[in-house]
């Protein structure tokens, strides 16, 4: 293999598994260390800079960082660090943060940007553009900002106060927000004097199911996302005792748990597919099951049974999943008798679609597959140069953190566009790499990793939470648990940096490494080399580090996959060929932050 | 301060035949200098014992004094250990071996411990063909006392703070051949591919097995003017053979190698390199060692092996039952038995 180019910021970035997996590339280990040190305000600001909604995300994020977390791989049955719930801790315990946020120039730069939709994508664009002097004019058809964070995510998962606070940080920057205002024509928008238009209108249309009985039973059958929005805005406050929720995603989980709180006693979730193909996050499913909500798999709804003009039951056909050699699934009838489940109400949570009836098709904005806009994947620019898309509106429904990541990129594009520059000339990530060595056996981070199991977040008493729609179920970690959980983090951002010129090939690092991550070997092609390392090396997702040739002609190979970042290799190296260096990767954004040192580096 | 041993090991590590993981063969955190060759030898011992499924509680580690002699603390934490007096490990080993012939004896010594202060004991333990593996961690100096020349330092070689050595060096391998050791090998701490199979073979050898391991002292004797440095050893090392150790149960095909059978059914396979001697021929082995010396080469590999010679217990015709397992009556048969012995001696 060719020697690894560690100067490429993406090499070490990839080693920080959590940060790399985060769509907004939040510097996770950096904020976890600050939480362990009790420095919650700084931890919050690191988050806020990267992901804009730490308090919201600390409760609701889809947390792609956690399945990626190295901690979950270093031993059988080991679980990832509770990255997401630690984020909540810094949001809960922070001090004043407003004074740390960028100042908004009194004198505007004269550019006006329209933001359509008030969800996380549009709000991120505003957050990134306001500090540069842009005038942002936001339109949303709901009564307050936040988009689906407000209309869909129930308050027992996300208290209104938390959402208001973080939406407020942005609207308080002086965004010219127009709520309760439905945008009905893009043509009209374009006729106004906006320098650019950002579309962040989400994927607002819930899917329906056209089976016998559907038309007649309209009153008792509700589209999940519309129903949740009606609950959120106080239009609906009760539901029948027996509720069937159709669908196996997170929307289904929110529907069934909400139904339990509005009077549903026998609430059940019925899924077409086998459980293992269910889309809901495992933790959302667990929380629903803990509220006595049974789930049924392999049941395909066939008919709404009516009596006296009312739905009394749903009839299902039982199926079996068959997979072809490409893994493609088909559901085939199991040949059993149909199952009939009685009910008073049905909630349909079987998916969401994009809908842009308000964008005229003759104004230069092209639409492609599934009626999604044709976009440049990097710049989020549509075929009409001054119009940009982001969030669920761009590529279909995803999640908040993805909407935020889109927002950052769209803001960069809008800023470049308004300055008349080339959109593909984008800012680079900012990186720093700083030695953590304090003394022969002393590092400025704690390399003695805790062996504790993952800590569970305590829940409020179920008897109370099921009675009160607004009462938050999760209580969050207290300071002690937060420190203990934070200590489980391996500090994957503290990189093992190897300087081949200093190596005398004494084997000390390879000998001491508890994870057998280091091998001196004859060079070879990747497959061959992986097969000759000191330990099994089968995670192709993690790039191997290969040194330049050493004096014996061999190379040093480090498999980063399960490195503990314990620093023992560097401690045992007689020539300081290894060093432990803290790598801080700041994903590209507009110049909305004055580039000072990050709080962590300042104090360290 | 981070004198730590993390709890975690690679998730794919598997237990060996007797259910132990590699971690079960480790010891305390080493306090040797970072980069010391001795630590690599400890790692090789851990690997060999894990792979051979040695039962840790049936091993006795014995050593003298020196950085090298400290290392038994850093591997096989569940084994017996005796850190004895400088240069006197052989007599302690002899006593232990006589009392309990059932354990596996592993001696760890330094070049000072063996060839300087301990030369007398070293010679006699070889004469007796004590069934043990004796490892010399040879760095050409007294590491523990800050790097004075030892008896294995080559003429002209210099340590970090010293002057060129003027005294003729003792070659432990040459000496061992001369005195009658039945397994003589040399290796290098930086070459585990060779060292690990040699350790396995040495542990199986039914008699005295010596491995003289060049093991650089990074702190005092790893300078360009030293002949026991990493660089010098790599540049001057020649291998007599490619050694492979095959446990009794394993099957292997004939591939032109020399197979040396061990009494327990295991095999040492040697692929001879061109122009090298047959390690079963003592005279040829001695000649090869001398010839390499003349050429300024460090001859490594299995230099000599004879698995047919009786060990100490066989020579003394002692009982099969370890002495420590005999009861008082058997051990002290009383005045009448003593009289009989004495009568025989008159
Ligand atoms: C039930 C449910 C639960 C969810 N839970 C989670 C979760 O726990 N974690 C997570 O990460 N994600 C969750 N999501 C997904 C997440 O809410 C969305 O991915 C995210 O909010 C998308 O952000 P956005 O900015 O693209 O659009 P949205 O948040 O959808 O905001 C778009 C806004 O634009 C408004 N709008 C639309 N059209 C117009 C128009 N023509 N004129 C004016 N305004 C308009 C909409 O009313 C809305 O306010 C959930 C989604 C649902 C349905
Ligand atoms: C009887 C006695 N004499 C002298 C010493 C001092 N001493 C301690 S270690 C040592 C030399 C050790 O050299 P070596 O065996 O080569 O071990 P190394 O430290 O090089 O591994 C000496 C002379 C001692 N401990 N005991
Ligand atoms: S151990 Fe810490 S730094 Fe490493 S991936 Fe997990 S959260 Fe991130
Ligand atoms: S930091 Fe070094 S010694 Fe520790 S696990 Fe990683 S490679 Fe091994
Ligand atoms: S002094 Fe030399 S022999 Fe002793 S531990 Fe240090 S490097 Fe090893
Ligand atoms: Mg020595």
C-alpha cells in the first residue's frame, strides 16, 4: 500500500468515528471531555456551532454517531458512548451562552434572502447568514418556528421550552419572520427583490392507504403526521380507547405513545414487515413497549370493517418475508386465516412524501424522480441559480441533524452566490493537531478509559407521564452519571501520530498495544496486508495507516479500528516516533464565527 | 500519571486449547525503559506460552538480578516465580527442579548475570543438563547499574558513556556447545518470527535449552559504536535456518525440511539455509559459531540440538514422583536406611 497521507484532514477525521458519522460533524469527543470536566457552557457552544440545536438534538437526534462509536466495538457486548444524551446534559446545565454567540452587525450587507419554511434547515441557514449582515426573511405556515420539531415531535420527548429557547437564539438575531403565512406561489416569491431563495418546507404530506372502507371511515382514520400536528397545536385532545397504529417507523412510535396519553388504553402497533426490518430506532421502540404498547409483525392491512357507518375493526392478511439473493424483500401470503383487530381509531404512519404544489413548473426549477427538485448534491442549488433547497425538501424525509447539515452547506452556497463567486470554490474544514504530552507518563487527557457499562438515562414515573402529555419522560443524566458516562469515551480525536523517520523498529509499541493494533510487516496490497496483521483486521470502513518504508524495508501498519487511544504506544516509544495529538476538525461553515481558538484549546 | 494497563483486548482474541486468552499470560506493567529489547522478549514469551497452551500454574520463572532478571514480573502473572541473587539463578533452579520435576522451568538472565558474575553457575547447570529453558537477554552491558561493559561486550564496542571494550568477549552459545548443552540457539529481540518458535522448541526440549537473545539496551548501549544495538544486530545478523515449531497434534506435509522430533511428539522443523551446518552435528555447530565470529556475523537460529541425552533426574536416577510429593516417611526412611547407605559407601 502507499504511505498514508495524514495531512489530508479526512484521514484523522475518519478515525473520530462519531464525528465522521455526524452529518454536521460535531466534534463529539471534545465536548464529551468538557462535560467530564464540568464545563457545560463550553461544551454547549461547541455543539451549538456545529449542530445549532443541542438541547433539541440531545433529546431527539437519530444519533448516527452512536452505531459508529468505536466504544461499541472494542469488546463483545460493549455499547457505544451515550453521545446523544450527553449532549442534553450540557444543554441542561449550561450557564449564559447568549453572550458567546456571534454578534449581528447593525449595518446590513444589503443582501436579502428569503427562507421558505421555518424548520431546522431554514433556521440553520439564518443562523449562518445573519452574523454576516444578511437580511433573512422567513415564511412559515405554522404559528411558531421550528417546523416538524414543533408540529411532530411530541412534548413528552421534547419540551416546548427547550425548543423555544433554541429557535429563539436564531429568531432573536433579527430574522424577519412571518408565521401563519402559507407560501402559495414561487413565481410571486421570485418577483420580489430577494437575492436568493432557500426552500426548507420539509416533506409535509403523510401517505394514505387506499383499501376497502377507507373512504367511508374517514372520521376515525387519521394521517399520522397531520394528527400529531393537530395534537401539538391543541386541536385534538382525545382519542378512542382502542387504537391501531399502522406503520413501523418513528412516526408510528410517536403516534402510539401520544395515543396512550390521550385516552388510548389498548394501543397497538401493526407492521407489514418483520420486526427486524422495522424502521423505528431501537430506543424509540423500547420506549413504546415500556408503555404497554404491543407490536405485531407481518400483518398487511386489507380492509377497514364497518358497522353502522363506523370502523369497528381492521382486517389483516398474515405474510412472510422472502428475500432474493440480492437481499430484495417480498412479502408473500403466509396462508393463514385473516386476522381481525377491533378498534375505535386508526392512525396511519406509513410514510411521508414531498409536495411542492406551490412551485410552478414553468419557472426554471426542474423536478425529477419522486417529484423531488433536481439539485447539485454539494451546493444544494436548484436548476434556477438563485433558488436553493435543504432539509427534507431536498432529498426526501430524513432527520433534524441532516437538515442542519444541509443548512450549513446551503448557507455557504448562498453566501458565495450573493458575492458573485464560484459555488464550487468552497471553504475547507479547519484542522488543528496539538500534542497532548505533558510528561513521560502524563497526557493532558485521561487515557485510563473507564471500564463501566453504558449508563441508562433515568425515566420519570410512568404513572405520571402517561397522564400528562407535556411531561418529559426522560429525566436526563445528573452530573455524576454524566461524568461517569463521559469517562467511557475513548478520546478518538487524540490521534496516534507516527513519524517514521524517528522509528528504530524496537517493537515496543507493537508489544505494548493492548489491542494488537500495530504490526511491522513487509508491505503488500491491502487484502494481503490485512491478512498478515497481528490481529483480525476486517473493518474495511476504517482505513489502515501505513508508514513509509522503515530502515529494514518493512512498514509500520496501524489498524485504527479498535484503537483505545490509550497512548501506551507513545509512552513506550523510546524515540518519540509516536505522539498523541489532539485533532480538532471544524466542518466548513460560512464565516459566521469569529475565528478564535475553540474554548477547549484555550484552556488546555 | 498513566501507569495503566487497559482492561480491553482485541475483540477477536480467542481462548487457547485450555481456555486461556493471551491476556491470561501477561504480567504487571513493565517498568523497563521504553524501547528496551527485554520487553519484546517478554511479549514473545507471552505469545509462545499462549499459543502452546502452557498451563500458567505449572511454570516456574527463575531469575537473577538485572533489568533482564526483573522481567519475569511482566509476563505469566499466574506462574511461580523466584527472583534470586545476582548470578545464582542456576543453583536456585537446580534446587527447585530436584524438588519438583513436574514443573516447566523458565530461567531469565542477563549477560552480566550469566557471563560475568554468574559464569560458574551457568557452566555447571549446563553440565547437569537441567531440564529448563534458559534465556539470556544479552545487551552487552549491565543495564540496571547504568551500562558498564559486561563479559559479552565485543572488543572495540562502546556503550553510551564508556570507552571501547578491550577484553575478549564470552560467546554464551560457543561456551554452551563446549560444555555440553543439548539445545543451543541464538536470536534477536526484534525478530519474533524466529524467537517465538525457538521459545516453543526450547520449552519442549527434554534437557537444558539455551537461547542467547540479543536484546538492545536502548538507554545505555544503542549507539552507533555498539555491537549490541538494534541497527548493528540487524545489519550483521545471519540466520542458520528458518525455524518452525509444530505441536504434537498438528499435521504437516513433508517439504524438505529437517524434522527434529521431541519426545512428547512435537516437531521442530528447520529449513536449512544454503551453506549452513546440520544442527544435530555438534562439531559442525561449533565450527559455524566460530566461523560466524570470524566474519563478524551474529549467527542466529537453532545452532545445536540433541534430544537424546539424559537430563539431571535421569542421570541421578531419582524417583518419577516429584520429591515434594513424597511424604515424610518416604523422604526420611530412618536410621536403619541411613545405615544401609553408609555401609554401601565404606
Ligand atoms: C412524527 C415525526 C417524528 C420525528 N421525530 C424526529 C426525531 O425524533 N429526531 C429527528 O432528528 N427527526 C425527527 N423527525 C424528522 C424531522 O422532524 C425532520 O426531518 C426535520 O424537521 C426536517 O426539517 P426541515 O427544516 O427540512 O423541515 P420541517 O421541519 O418539515 O419544516 C418545514 C416547515 O415548513 C412549513 N411549510 C411547508 N410548506 C410551506 C409553505 N408552502 N409555506 C410556508 N410554510 C411551509 C412546514 O409547515 C414546516 O413548519 C420526525 C418526523 C416526524 C414526522
Ligand atoms: C552480588 C551482586 N553484585 C553486583 C550487583 C550489582 N548489579 C546489579 S545488576 C548488575 C548487572 C546486571 O547486568 P545484566 O545481567 O546484563 O542485566 P541487564 O540489566 O543488562 O539486563 C549488577 C552488577 C548485585 N546486585 N549483586
Ligand atoms: S469513544 Fe468517544 S470519541 Fe470514540 S467514537 Fe465513541 S464517542 Fe466518539
Ligand atoms: S493508543 Fe497506541 S497502544 Fe493504545 S490502543 Fe491505540 S495503537 Fe494501541
Ligand atoms: S537500562 Fe537498558 S536494559 Fe535496563 S531497562 Fe533500560 S534499556 Fe533496558
Ligand atoms: Mg545486560
